[in-house]
């Protein structure tokens, strides 16, 4: 009789295979049709069945995030499924939140969490009560998926010190979303500004009792990026090994050279270690286990540097071809370089680990 772990592993393998097949229909660096993603059920993986979702967990979402990295796919999926859906699921139920969840699952609405990739551990938005009602103000400089958003979920601090989520129309008065250029053309970022935006009470949503919003959002964001980095690193190892098996130099396949063998072996060791660290972080974040932040910091600190190292080595082993746009290696190197800075640098994550010990 198979164990639950075996059953989950089989499920994840099937989900990974389907995601890889769907993502293979587009070229590297281009977006997949949003309604195709919705039709595949990926947007509702973590959403309860009562809200048209699959009633799964972040562990299943992480499988798709990893395949997104492997394909260097663009689009707002990481921002929506990796961050926004997780934030919505941690909130107290209400009619407006529940409606947004259903619209997200169907692909009709693209909600984006206004979490600063440079400073994810604190909100710069404030929600103040005035004689005319509630007023939202503040700004963040680096929000993943902001230019694609239909709705903005803004983490804001109230006058009592409580962190809440404010549902905001990105096209509403006083709200401005300005696209920010980045080295990686497969992702979009934006600066979000709210200047004296009046909001109604129904737009202010509270977290469930006992939820530490800062820890929850930081851990999910960093783990989502680690999954992406792992996926792109795996793609680079596979592409490099395949290239070394067909490229000839001095009358021999370059894969037969000892230096190339050692380099590929080092890349495989790095990916194997990353799989273990990312797997541990995903399990703890999915279960809400104590010590999840430590596991996340270990995974993020290692994969952030590992992905850049492997993409750089892949470019080197592809030789002159690796420096051309034809090979596509540059897409992965740029994506890995940006990943290294998102939601905490490796140095910042190592500092978190050092504080723990």
C-alpha cells in the first residue's frame, strides 16, 4: 500500500508533466494565454472547493512555479498564485473577498499583492481614519506583476497598528502604477503609489486571528522565487548536458572532456542540494510548521546564488553559441540575476539564519 508521501509525489509528478507540456507550447520568455492557465486549474490550486478551487496547498502551487522557472515563462502567475491567493486565503471570509477568489480562479480578474520586493518585511502604506472616512496613502517601488493587475491588494497599517489588506482599483483616483524597467524581460514590475485614496469599509479586509502577516507574506514570496530559481537551474543543467553531447571540438564530443564533465557534475550537485532545501521550505510553508522562516532563508540564500552560478556556467559551456540570442541562455541568466535580489538577497537571508543560531 502506498503512503501519502508516495501519493503526493505521484500527483506532483503528474502536475509537473502537465505544466511542462502546456508551457512548451510557447517560446522561452513569452507569456502563456491567461485563460489557458485558468482552464488548467493552476489559479485555483490553493483555493477551497467552496470557492471553485481545487482545495490543494502551496506545495502544489510550488510545482507550477518551478515549471514556470524551467520554461522562463512570463506573465503574472507567480504574483497571483504565489502571493495574492495566499494573502486572500489568510484573510477573514467576507462576500467581497470570496467573490474576488472566485473571479481569480476563473481568470476573469488578476489580483496582485502590493508587496515591495526590496522590502517585503514591512508595509509603507497607512490607512487613516478621517472625518470623511478611511484614507489610504503610501508607495512601494518594486511590485511584481503590478502593471498586469486588475485589482491591487495593498497591505496597510492602521492607526491602531494592525496590518490589513485594502482592495484597490489600480485605475482609481489617487492610485498610480508606473512600470519599472528591469534586466529580466520575462517579468514585469511596477511602482505603486496611493495618494489620499478614499476607501470604503468593505474594501478593508482583516487577517484571521493568529496569522502573522509579515512572516506569512515574506516566507511565501521568498519560497516562490526559490522555486523559480530551482526550475531555471534544472533547465540550464539539462540544456548544457544535451549540448555537450552533440557539440564537437577537436573531433570529439565536448562532453567527453574531463573539464566539461566536472563542470556538469558540479552543476548537478548544486541542483540536488537546492531540491532538498526548496522541498523543505515548501513543506514548512504549506503546513505552517514552526521554523518555516529558517527553512525558507536556507533555501532562498542557496538558490539565489546557485541559479546565477549555474546559468553563468551554462553560458560558458555553450561556448560562443552561449553568448548569442539564438541559444536562449541569456534569458535564464537575466532571470536568475533578478531572482537573486527579490524578497531578500542571499546575504540578508544568511543574516536571518545567523540570528537564529
